[in-house]
C-alpha cells in the first residue's frame, strides 16, 4: 500500500512539473503604460494597452503591431529565468520596420523600440518607444 501511495505521489508530481513546463512554453501578457515618439521634440507619451505573446517553442514575440499594419513576429534572441531579449525586421514597400527590446520576467517591465526606415537611404522615418508594465494574462478567446 505504501509503495502505491509513493508511486501515485511521484506520478502526480511528474504531471504537475510537465504542466508547469508546458505553461511556460507560451506566456500571454496584458500590458499598459505609455508609447512615445523620441524623434518628435516635446512629444508627450500616450497611454496604451497592449497584449503580448511570448512563445518559447517557436521563439517569437507577437503584439507590437496591428493586424492591418506592420504586424509581424519578432525573434527571441536570448532568454533566461530573468530576461528575454527579442528583435527583428520586415520590409514594407520602400520601408523597413524593426523592433528590438527586452522583457524583465521578474518585474514585468517591457521596453521596445520600433523604427521605420527608408530602405534605400537607411534614414529613420519614425520611431516608437514602448515602456510597458505587463502582467500574466489569459487570452479571452
């Protein structure tokens, strides 16, 4: 009887660890704070609500665009128990959009910069600085 109890306990713990590992393969975040354009002198940060998905299986981060404009996944460059860094770029017509940033897994702080550049000249057209405070969330649907 004692052996069966131990076996059941071991199986229960193994399932718990497997579920915890599965849950950490993708993190859904609800974020709020401000977005500003550092290129515009005197620009006041605008409040913003952003949903971010960090998928460790596919090594991508989603959420810094909108479905109709500049929505593309960026690659997780490095990750550990404390931080996740990400970045990537994509061409849109004659422009190139890039997003680079990081996520502090302890505090929930996310800072990212989106830059839109002219593909031929490399000149920066616009920049958006995200400074977000995020918390774990569940997708609504």
